[in-house]
C-alpha cells in the first residue's frame, strides 16, 4: 500500500486522545455513576480504538510507523494482537483477492468443499452467524476461535511473525488488565464491554465485501452520516477506502462527494442508504451464503465452474489451510 501524506493529521490525534479519555471516564466516573453506563462508554471507546488501529495500519498519523503503533498499543478489546490485525489487513488490501477464502484473510466465505464436509451443527452456527443479529451476538467468539486456530496452525508450522505478534500481545493485554484492576469496574463487566465493542465492529464488516465476478464490484458504500460513521471512521464508504487506502478517514467523505457517481459505477451500485437500511433488511435474514458462490462445490456438475476456483492442490490441503476452512474474521 502506498503511503500518502496529508500534512499534520490533527483530527486523528484529537480523536485518539478523546478515545482514551472516554475509555478512562467509562472505567471510573461512568462505572461509579452506574455500571451499565460505564460498560457502554468502554464498549464505544473499544470500538473506536479498533477503528483507530485500522487508521494506524494505513500509515497515519505520523511518518514513523513505530510511533504510530505505539499510540494504539494497549489492547483495549483484549482479543486481537495488533501485529496480526496489521499483517492480515494489509494482505486483505490485495483487491483482486477480495472474498477469496484462501487469499483474503478477512473473507467471511468458505470454500464450498470445506463447507459441505462440516458437521451439521457447525453449519447451523455459521448460518446464524450470517444474519446481522447472529454476527453481533456470536460473531466475536466464532471469529476469535477460528482466528486463533488459524494462527496456532501457523505457529506450529514455524511462522515466527505470528508467534512474535502473540508474544507482544501479552504486555498489551496485561497493561489493560492492570488499569482495569485500579478502576471500580469489575473485570467481568470489562469483558462484557470488550465483547460489545467487537459486536459493534461486526456491523461494519457484515457486508462490506460481497462475492462478485469483477473485484471492483466487491466493496460496499453505506451512505451513513450518523454516529456509526464516526465510530467506523468513515469506512462505511468502503470502496473509497479500498480505491484510496492512503487517504485519512476525515478526507473520505469529501472525496466520495466529489466522485460519487464514479465510485458507484466502480462498485456496480453495491450501496445502502444507511445502517438503518442494513438493520431493517438483514437483522434476522442472511445476506450471503457461507460457501463462496463463485467457487465450485461438490454439487457442481462441472469441476471447473466458478470464476474464483481454487486449484485441486488447495482443495486437497483445505483441512489444514489457514484460510480455506476459516471463512471468518474476528473484525
């Protein structure tokens, strides 16, 4: 991904300070006033912090990447090592591979040949996970289990970068646990808040990519200007972000307004008016199948059907693959 500079990126720094302030207020004053209020504030701060981590991954706000990463090093949601988020997300930005369960680490699809070999109860869980309500309720734990399983296989096969990311995650989690221990918030309540933060993030990732023959048509536009747009740092304008990954979050709306018709032509009109529309359409309904619809399945008469077919060797190795049998990403 190319690095682009936009001068002194003060909006990102201001928001980062506000995010940590909200987190601290939630732990202390919010919890002291009313525990559910504290949980809500900490959850919102955790979701915002994950969005800011995403911004850091794209080389904002400073030129020094190590300084950028230091700004978001505490693991407020506890679940995902920053290094793994960084590495998998940068791999995800190879747009030609979007949604491919082998080559897109953030794909929510599965290889059909893996899908049809899963136990029935696992398929039922994943089908529930493909409704918006299911994605929010069980998606964080389903994604975490799959993600950690994938990383464990990578570590066992000698991937040192994955191991290092998890080792660095330990102090990032411990500092958060220590700060929580100094606050009036019970640790169980903090776990609820962290889970809620991940559930909120699932709203954004639920439909930001779809299976589509032309990779340019796989990325969504949600023309939402409400609080979720701020919480997601305008990544609801996701095709704009993928077309210009070096543009900071606060410049995305202006860029979209200037070239709205061009972006909607680029993504073949894959658009929703707001997150309200997304909730009304998919809260209890599945938007997508779990098995990738453009890959061949055991039910296909022609072995070569589908425009994103994996090789026979990939299918043979699917049971041990880091991606083909995952179909889930924790964010």
